[in-house]
C-alpha cells in the first residue's frame, strides 16, 4: 500500500475504535416488585434488611465500532481504509 500524500511504501494499518454505544435494559416487572418488597421490609426493620437484600439493577452492554486507519510512517498522514 502507498501513502496517498507522499507515495511512500512505509504504511501501517491499525484498527481503532471510532465510536461506542451503550444499551440499557430495565429491571422488568419482577425486579420492580423485588425493589418494592425490599423498601417495605426496610421500613419495617428500620433499614437493617438492606444490609442483606440488595437492590435489583438493570443490565448494561457496550458495543464498539472498529475502523481501519492507515498511517504513513514517513510524512504522518492518516486516512481510512475501506
């Protein structure tokens, strides 16, 4: 591969993260009922039940996009590779 700017053959190609996206999923009906029951028992036991009964949380996942980028070692020019 040749550099598009200086026509040098000394080019490195790397995969770089260009962007990411977070997906969140809620707790659902069962998780909300669990949190409601947890709150009611916390009121009855003056908060002592919260030491043992943890709150239901939703799930979260990340998805990243990778992009090929070429970098000329001679002139420092970079560009995307298809």
